[in-house]
C-alpha cells in the first residue's frame, strides 16, 4: 500500500529522512534524498513494470520544453519573473543531464506519458523552490500551477518525443549513416578496377567490379538518407499549445508558437508549431513515416551486410572473395576460427528495428478520438531504433568495412572459371549456340574456351577477342 501520512508540505526540510508530500489524491511518503514528489511516488508504486525506464532523451526534451515555457510565461507576464527564471534555470540543469538519477519511472505507464511529465515537473519545482528559498528553506513552486503553466501532458509529451527524435537523428544517426556511406565509397574507389564475377539468384552472372558493387551499397544508403531527411521535416512540428485536446484551453493563444520559437533557437533545430494541433495530439503519422525510413535503412543494411558476409565466407570452403578484419576469436572450441561478428551484430540490430516497426505501427493506430494513448511505446521503440542503428552502423564502418581486403587470387579464379562469360559470345554467334558452349563446358568440366573450340563454334582468336571480362563491366568502371 502507498503510505498516506498527512502533511501539507511541498518543502524539503531534511534530506536525510523520508518526507511526506501531498497532491490532489492525498499524502504520500517519498524516500530521503530525492527531488521528486507525490505523483512520481504513486507512479513507482502503480507501474512497477519491467526494467525499461523512460528514455533520458525524453526526460531532457521535456525539461527543455519547461525551460522554454518559463521564458514565454515570463514574457507574456503570466508568471513572476523571479519564479520563471528559477524554473528556467532548474529546467536547464535537468535538460543538461545533471539530475538523471531523479527519473526512475517505468516506460510502461499511462499512454499519454503523464507520470513522466509530472516527474519532470516535480524535480524542477523542487530545484526552483530551493533556488528561491532563503536561509536553507525551500520556497513553494508548484509542479502543476507553476512548472506546467500553459501546458498539458497531452501536448508536452508528444512534443518531447519529436524533440528527442530529431536531436538523436541530427547528432547520432545521420553522422553514423554518413560515416558508413563514406567508408563504402572509399572502398569502392580502392577496388574500382578489380573485376569479379557478378551473381543473380545466387548463381553466376556476368562480371562487375568491386567498385560497382560497393558503390551500389553506398547509393542505397544515400537513398535511405534522403528518405530520412524528408521524413524528419514532419517531426520538426510540435503539438505545443494544444493542451488537453487540441483546443488550447488554459493557455495563452501565443504560448505554443512562442515556445516552439524558443526551442528552435536554443536547440538549433527548425522546430515549429503544428498547423493542426488536433492531429498532433491524436496521431503520430510523422513518427510512423520516420520509422518507415528507418525500416528501409534496416532492410538495405541487411542486404549489404549479408552480401559482405557471403563474399567473406570461408576462408577456404566459402566464396572467399573478401578478407574481413579479424577482431576476436570466433569459437571457444575451434582454434583459429574467426567469424563475421560485425555483420551479425548489424543484422541483429536490423531485425530488432523491423520488430519495432510492427509495434510502432500498431501503437500509432491506437488514437481513439482526441489522443493517442501508446505514446511511451512509440517513443521507446523509435529512440531505440535510432540508437541501435547509429551505434551498429558506426561499429560496422570502423571494425569491418574499413578493414576489408580483396583476395585477388580467389576473385580471379572464380571469375575465369565462370560459365557466364559466355554471354559475351551471344551477340556474335547467337543465344542458342552460346548456351550450347556453356552446357558442354559444365557437363565435361572444361573451360568455356575449350568447349567453344571442341564444338567448333568460334576460333581461338575470336574467343580471345570477344570474351574479355574487363570489357564486360561497362564504361562506368574507372580504371578497368
């Protein structure tokens, strides 16, 4: 049961002992040394679910909103300037991570994120009250009336979700994506002139260069980056000013737009108020679209990583065209075994992102009437996908792509034994006669040249002139 010792105090006279605080539901005892109050204590009791706490990036984003709101409330003469400044200073200290240990709530709470919004309000209220107090006392700064002035959890929490996402995308995901794309592009340049056998349907096909293959991967990532940047445009819009249901009840008509402007300037982001606040509270299409771009990125990464895994398979019983960096032992029982561990880590991350996308899609559909009530889940999974992809791409670039080398002898052996070089003969002797050469070579275990000469289809001089792998990769292959 929750402790209910009566007390009217919001003050913190003694940090060495538990204290009793009150809210609209009554009195609650909170532990010694914490800055939060009654609503946080209730949430800890009623939502003791799992080990996942609200992401700190959401907490920091909430605090930035409180910082901006305090400045706007002061400028609109809705709040005493001294109290507003104390709230702003306290909020900035929370946003900068100085009090991260004060935010212990489970992410599995109310679907609007109200408990975490109030956790932030309570901590900021305590800090601001201490700053305003004299002689060690704590002045009363109310978490709802003062810190939450002009706001509702229903517009603040989705705005914090957007802010946290765009900050992480800007400072982590997009740089990591650029890092991996650049690493692939560099390798494409390094191996531009190395001709290898191409493959379609996992079967031998006509030749390409490693530069073309790796350059294709870099182009796939660029397409993903373009999609992400476009999707982020909608995430820059914030629900602030909508308060409870989108009407803006209990807030100044200029509040939302002004707070967005403050945040845009402070965080160096193109943030703006949503054009329709009802949609901003009830739906999360902007994050659905963004995560769809993350899913697209995950799919491209899986394809690319698996190609590299296959080309590096072996070292003797696989394709063996690439030599991957040997970072650590691969087996506890097989001495000398080395595994493609960076590929495995990256593709596991991508599988997790695909799972997140399913959960986010369902959660975003749960917007009954004026509010979506799966916001914490959407926030958790979107931020987790951002972080996992950013970390995994950076790791894959540093510890795999940069160290990839070509096994030239193996590449040449596979290339020159391929039956699909016969494609170069088709324009000269026709498809059917070229196919007969390939089938004869496969049946008798001979080379294409030997088969062509046995069948008398072409002369040795013609074969040598027409079947040249380096001439089959197209004019776009530099150095060939």
